[in-house]
């Protein structure tokens, strides 16, 4: 028996969260059983732990945790053997399949990636889904060409934003970080931001669909009215990697930036990335994200902290990357 965060649903449809002992027999089907060493807190984990499973969880009881890193305990797939270090993101693990909020997880071998050389399981989860997605975003911007102006990062003090700031700065870009928390300015500058932009400045309503050509690219974790405004501030032919919707799912935008400025809106999905892309992104993040900057982002936690932290992230109160030590406590 081992500890797991279990989300259950009662006869009246009310969900509740508790740390409970479960057995290996209860784990879902899969070729590989992993002793989870670290997991994280992502926005989606907050949703899965919220009442009703946030509309993401279809079947209860459920173990959330959309990403984890650990050591293979058992494997019926020849690609993995006991003792191998692995990392998992995506494939609806933690939503449709039990995830990393337990001391052990069982998953399909196809969903795993071997831990890239030079990364520990703790560092891999400090990167986690948020950092992996930031890397995918930077790669998408590069594929379409980053222009001369600063690259804007919205939701900058959050998980996706923090890693995007550090990677872009390390690659030599000027980085403008949008935050609603002015107290995070020192933190964002230490990650490499060259300019701090107040959230209200971008959120202000402007009637004109085009403004000055300001940003050479953008990683947007916020969506909603902020994304709509940013589109009209992009340089000619520049791209926006749309990652998230922390500020809303609606997009009250005009087509003018696409028609008259050739702006590209690139959708980023980390969930269904094929193996080769995932491996490429993990290798790049291990290379292009300075590990001292990663350390600055880490908020350490243990399993019993998960219920509070998953609420905090939905309220935009988490700074950087929560790294949960699943071997402790
Ligand atoms: P975090 O909560 O860590 O960061 C989100 C940040 O957005 C906050 O820290 C805050 O930054 C800002 N923010 C929050 N609410 C608002 C608001 N109402 N208006 C403007 N800004 C706001 O979450 P993550 O970084 O983990 O995830 C960010 C988004 O990306 C989420 O929507 C998540 O679901 C999505 N995501 C998508 C993935 C994909 O595959 N496409 C993968 C991973 C995440 P600040 O305080 O600096 O203003």
C-alpha cells in the first residue's frame, strides 16, 4: 500500500480530495510502473482538484497529477527496464488516466520519455509541463522567425511564463515580461527580463485594431482580452505562441493584425506531442534553460501541500514552479 491524492465523488455528485492509501492492484493498465520521485502543480492540476474535477476528470475515483518524473520499477516494454529514469507529460495523464499525485504510477510506455542526460528528476519536474510547453512555444516562434523587437511574455511570473523568460533571455533575446504582480519584478529581472510591463497597461481597452509595432514575438499564457490587444502590437510578420487561457478563453480580437501585418497566431499543445517532438523539446530545454535560473523558480513542496497549492494556482498566486518531493513525508 502507498499514499495517493484521491479525488472521489459521492452519490450527490459532490467531489472531495483526500490523501489515502491505495494498492498497486488499483493502478490503471499500462506497461510501465514508475516510482514517482517528483511531480508539480500546473493550472490543469488545479482544475482537476477543483469541484467536479474541473470538467476534465470523467471517471472517479481519480488520482490527478499531469506530470511526473521517477524511476521505473517494473516494465513489460523492452524500451524500459527497472532503474531507468523517466519523465512524463501529456497524453491526458492526470485527467483521463491516473497521474503523478501518488507514490507510484502506471502508464503506457509510449507516453514516457527517458530522462534527458544532465537532468535530475527534480530538475525535470521543475521544468515540468509548464517548462516543456514554454520550450515548444520558443521552438514554434523560432520556426516562424523572431523579429528584432523584444519578445513579450504574458503571465510572466507563472510557471509557463517564468521558464519562457529564462529560455528567451538565455538565447539572447530582449524579453518584456507582463505581470499583474509588481512585487515579482526583481524575480523576473533575475530570470533575464529586460523590461517589466504592468498587466493593466496591456489590458487597457483600445479601440484601434493596430498600434505601434512593438514586439518581435510573444509567448502568451493568458489569452482573452490581453492576447487580443497584443496582436495589434506585433511587428510586421511576427508570431504569437498562444499557450494558455489564465485570463479567459474568449478572444475579442480583430482580423486586421493578420491581414495588414501578417501576424501569425500559433497554437501550442503539449498534450498530444509525438515522441520525437517531445524528446527534441526535452533535449533543448536541458540545453537552453540555465539550471541556476531554474533553481530560482523552484517552490519546494511535499504531498500534503498539494490541496492548498492546487487552489492557489487557480487564483494566480503561485510564483514560478512548484516541485513536489513525492518520496518525502
Ligand atoms: P500559472 O498560474 O503558474 O501562471 C499563469 C499566470 O497568468 C499567473 O501567474 C498570472 O501571472 C497570469 N494571470 C492569471 N490570471 C490572470 C488574469 N485574469 N489576467 C491576466 N493574467 C493572469 O499557470 P501556468 O503557467 O502553469 O499555465 C498558464 C496557462 O497555460 C494556463 O491556462 C494553462 O492551462 C496553460 N497551459 C497550456 C499548456 C498547453 O499545452 N497549451 C501546457 C501548460 C499550461 P502574473 O501574476 O505574472 O500576472
